[in-house]
């Protein structure tokens, strides 16, 4: 590959990187997507440079790209809050999850759960009126909730946290949980 072709490819990569930085900064794309695009661009450059291929095109991208599973499949034992919210309301599932996170009882519950299960948890005060799953994870090193944007993305949570979300979403579910709990307590007392 000629020196000018390599320079042109580098200019293209730099332009793409400059274009994506504001998207990353404003959380329109995730850091994972940003890094993946850059990695693909640099990998293409290496293929072009060493194999003297003028345009590796689609075949290269197909080989490089891994099959991505859904977020719930990547995190066994976690339940999709996005799907739970979608089943309850067809409106914006992200907004529903944010409303749940903005409840002070939710933040207290999540803090208790993280303190119990996560040694790296940072119990800091967060502004609950603008809290999002990504902010919660980033600011506190939380492990009970995972979130990813884009295709096969969404927000998942450990099953105990998902139960809290389900109780917040539906009074019926909350009543059923309370009834089952009282039933178990009564059975234990009678034995």
C-alpha cells in the first residue's frame, strides 16, 4: 500500500474518532461501541497495509465482528428490567426504569443490596432526581445492575433487585409477595 493511501486511511480513522467523541461524551454511544469502532478501523488499516488489499470490505468486518448475545444472556441470574417495564407499559422503558431509580426507597434498597454483595461498592450520595442506571453503576461501582445501549442492550438486574422493581411496577405483585411471605411465616410458626 502506498504511503499516501496509508495517510488517507489514517485521516479517515482520525475523522471518525473526532466524530464519535461528542457522541461518547453525551452518552449517545457507549464506550464499548466507541472502542469497538476504533479497533475495527485500526484493524482494517493493518490488513490493508500488510496484505496490500485495497478494500477488505464486508468480508473483513464479518470475520472481526463477534456474535453478541443479549445482556440477560451475558449475565446469568440477572433479569431484564427493560422487558419487565415493556410488559407493563409500551411507553419508554428507559424512562420507567429511571423513575424507579429516582425513588428514595429504591436507592436505599440498592445501597443495602450492594453493601451486602459488593466489596467494591462506593456508598456515595447521588442526586436521585436525575439518576440513570449507567450513572448509578459508574458512580458507585454497582454490580447488581448492568446496562448497555444499542441492539441487544437494555438494563438487567440481579433477581432480588428485579423483584423490588416488579413490586414497584405493580401493586398486584407487591401484594402477592407480601401474602406469600406472611404465609411462610405462619407455616414456620405453626411447626
